[in-house]
């Protein structure tokens, strides 16, 4: 590793340089914080050993300035005067650890080895995350249209501040990806990101899922359990389909927003949590407020920064980039030899209206890939899929087809599609229209590939 030693004592700089060079490290030195910042302007290092008390610019001020300049090296502070409070302050400002003076050579070697191992593990985690992205997809926002560039710029600005964010847009436009972008660009990026779909959890279980419960709070609560807010402590929680949240829970969410406190089901006391809330919805919350289905005070607390995702039909120029991305991703995941998509296929995709937005496009690409024999996805592989308003299972069967099973499946899928369209993708209300349980509807949505 390349190490910078920052200390105003020449003897200490010399001793540390000797010790660490014997460990195989490359060393450079600086006499104080200002000299160190000047040195770091010229070349980067992997680790910094920095004294606290120095002339011109002390160690803690150097550390603050270095982190503000987006310095990424591991910083270890050194001082004969560093008490517990000062050590904690150094950690808050971004130090990895500290060494009290005087110290032995083996102490320095050990703490540097620990720091190197930490960096190795961090790099390994990042490598594994990158590999997972190849298999499972990426959190990258695909799209070069002006609307998407403006949206990403606003999301990145909002990410730097702790304010709540409300993401709106039709189902399938990628609201969770925008939420992840906000988290990834925020100071909370190294802390948890927890996503929960408020419309996918039965109302009776939702409070426990969000806020947790104590042992014996209800039948089956055999042990205390932390909720998703506690899991997200220090990080970000995405409340997807926030418009589905029942009125009683809207009150409790408002308290969590205002006070930073939650209460587990069955508990008598409050718990403090530090969670940034990002909410998403495909519904018009202003209409929900006007019709008394959503609390106005909660809406105003959520709607501080509004990020609206336009539907795919309004940004057709993004279709090509998205299609190429999905071809590469799913061909790798499925172990196929497909390397590209033809311009004719892209032209056909751009002419489609995409009522299911990006999610529908991904579904078409994945289904088309299965039928490819060569290395290119062509127009013929997607044209048949695009020509059908619903999947083949739901096409009206010809008069010659007397299969009750096929006809029943086709009718069932058609009815589910109509119910989802009528409710704007609201699965709870769709289940009521269809006279199905919420769980049964979710199963059938997966069975027919009707993710909304």
C-alpha cells in the first residue's frame, strides 16, 4: 500500500517510515495538515497516519478538509493527548482508528494490517456486488432522454440532503431504481436500504412488518421482532405504493417522520430510529387527499422533493438503450449466446406504446431471447409478442379449441388484466373486484407474468 505519514516531528516520521517500509509499503511524508493536502493534490494514497496536534493545520481539521474533498483513503489518527471524547470526534469525522502515543512498532504494524484487511474485504464485497449486478441486473438508471437526465440530476441533488422524497409515476417505470439512486448518492450509502411494498402486505400484518412487535403481542408472536424501520436505522427505507397505507398506519408513519420514533406492536415504550424515508406511488395522492383517503399532513411531509418518472411512451428514445441493456443482462443470466439486437427490432420496439412501461419491455426482451438461435435478437423474435395485446395464454381461443382448462385460464388472465387496469395497478382493490384473496391474486399475477 501507499502510505502518507503526517507529523511535525521529524524523528517520528523517520521511525514510522522505517517500520512500514520493512512491511513492504511505499511511504511519503508531510510536516503538517496543509503540506499533506498539497501532497494529496499531486497523488493519491491508500492509507494516512496523521498526528492530531500540528502547526498551521491540526489533524482533525485536516481530516475534515480531506473528507470534504472526497478523499477516500483510510485515515488513522495519532496523539498523546487523544482522550475518549476526542477519539470519538475523530471517528465521526471519518477516521478509521487511532493510536495513542507513545506506541510500539508492533502496535503500528498490527493496526495497519487490520486497516489493509478491512480495505481488502471492502474491495471483495464491491467485486461480488458487481458480479451480482451482471446476473441480477443493475441499479444504474438507463436513459439519455432529456426528461431522464433532468430527473437524475434532481435526484442526485436531493440525495445530499436528509429531506423526504416522493417518487411518482406509472407502474413499471422504475421508481425503486430512482429510490436506490437517492440512497446510493446520499451520506447514508453505506447503511441499509430497505424496500417495502405497502400494497403487497396484508393490512393485519403491515404494522408489525414496519414497526416490529414484542413477544406475546398477538397470536403467533413467540419472540420479539424488529420491524423494517429498525432494520433501516441509519439508512433509507422505501415505502412503495404509499397510497395503500391504511389510515391508522398513516398516523404512526407521520409520528416516525416528525419525531423519529416508532413503537413496536404491544410495546409500551418508544424507540428512536434514524431513517430517511423515500415514498413511491403510482396513484395521484392529491386526489386521494381531496377524497379523504390519504392524510393531508402526511402528504405534505412526504412531498418535500417530488421526483416524477415519465412513462416509457413519453421517452421513446430511451427504448434502444434499455433494450440493449436487457439483451446483455438476460442473455448472460440465461447462458445464451445472443450478443446484440438488430436495428429493425429496435424500430419495432420504439413503435410500441408500452402500457406496462420498462417492466413490460424487459419481459418482451426476455421472452424474445428464448427463441433466438444465433447471436442477434431480430424483429421476428419480438414482433409476435408485440402484436398480442395480452400473452398467448389469454388470447381468445378459436372455435375449434374446446379445452375448458385453456379457455378458463385465458378468461382468468383477461379479467385480472382488466381489474389491474381499472384500479391503476392497485392490487388490493383489484383483488376485491375479482373476488380473490390478496395472496391468491399475487400468485396468479406471477403465474401469468402480469407484474405491474
